[in-house]
């Protein structure tokens, strides 16, 4: 029973971490509207995987990893800003593909997963968000590997559940959109991601 409660708490934490709209949310929504619900969902799984990884670090209290990320926060944030700028520019200039082959869908899904995973991973402050939320929900692994597994799987499932919902809604909306509308969405998404990248880079000064 306690294991089930721990999993449910972790699942809610996964949803809580994934829900706020930031560069990751914008990127996943854009992928869903431009390429369909499957690509959007797989992109969201990239965020869920990164969240689960940071959740593991937080719940296990791996101080070595936390210290490393903090010590190199400047370079990580610099890379994040540059990476987001390149993603924003590519999204802004990308052409709308109305009809896609299975191979191109697979390629877009893999690119979506990796790009979202990297964007999520380049925010080491996520660890402290997890630590704070774990404190609120009173979640701890207590050095038990089974409990740690339940926490990580719960966080992943919660985050994946959120992105699955976003992909479902976005996929339904994309079926009603014309190529011109998708082109506008790509450009707006690209601009928003570029603004986020500018914020990350200016914050370093």
C-alpha cells in the first residue's frame, strides 16, 4: 500500500513538473501541431526521460552530480541558450510538410525526442524544483532501490501522461489546420523559443 501511495505521489510530481509552459512545452506543442500527435508524444517522452533522470538524482541525493551541475551551470546555461536559439531559428524557417512518409515521421519523432531531452536536461535547476516538491509531497527513497525505482517510474509516467494529453489535443487541432496556419505556428514557436534563448543568455551577464 505504501509503495502504491509513493508511486501516485511521484506520478503527481511528474505532472506538476511537466505542466508549466516553457521552452519545452512550446517545442512539444509545435512538434504536435506540425508533425502529428505521435511525434508530439515521442517529443514529450524526451522531456519525461530527462525529468525522471533529474528526479532520480534528487531523490537519491547524489551530491556529486548536483555539485557538478552547479559548478558548470554557466556553461550549461550558455549551451542551453545557443541550442534553443538554433532550434528556434530552425523552427521559424522550417517548411510545412502536409504529407509525410513513414520514414520522415520516424526521423521527426527521433529528432523531437532528442531535442526535447537535451533542452530539458540543460536546466540543472530542475533538480532543486524536484527537491522542493519532494519535500512538499514528503517523498523519499530512504536509500531503498525499490522506492527509488517507484519514484523515478512515477515521475516518468506522470510527465508522459501530461505530454500524451497535450499530444492528443494537439493532434486533434492539427487535423483542422491548413498549411498556412501551421506555417504561422512554426514562426510564432520559433520566435518564442528565440526569446527564451535570449533570456538564458542575457541572464549570464
